C-alpha cells in the first residue's frame, strides 16, 4: 500500500526526513534527484539512523559510525563495519519502494 510521507520540496530542502508508517519508523532520503526509504534502525544496536549525517547516499549512524547505503540498504564494507556487525557483507537494512507524484513522495509498505 502506498503512503504519502512528505512533499518532494520538503525532502530536498531537509535532505532526509523520518516518518512513521503503520507505527514503523522509516528514513526517507533525497539523493541524486530520487527518494530512497529505509528502515530507521541501525543493524548494529537498533539505534535510529535518522539523527546521523547523510552524504552521497550514505547514512552514518550517529551512535557508533556504522555506514549504510540508502540506495541498497547494505552496510558499507569497512574494518569498523566488520567489528560492529561481523556479517556486514550480508547485513542489510530493509528498503522500501518510493515514488514521486504531483510533488509528493510516496513509499510502499
């Protein structure tokens, strides 16, 4: 089911927004003129990803620095990732399909 989560202009101006859909926290990010949506939960300790810094489509967890690619949901390989999430090469954060219509961003949950 599609859910309207914000306007495209709001997302572009803020870079990222945290929304609740069916009581599920989701992080929506503007990157390369597209919207991406991932579960707002770090695979390391379950902390929210939304307070972290997002650059180049990579969100960095504010708590321990784990990096997640918002386009794929995959943990970015690094020595730190191997330490924080031993199976980080297989670890993903749930992603959600997004669309933009009439100036609004929608996600499918």
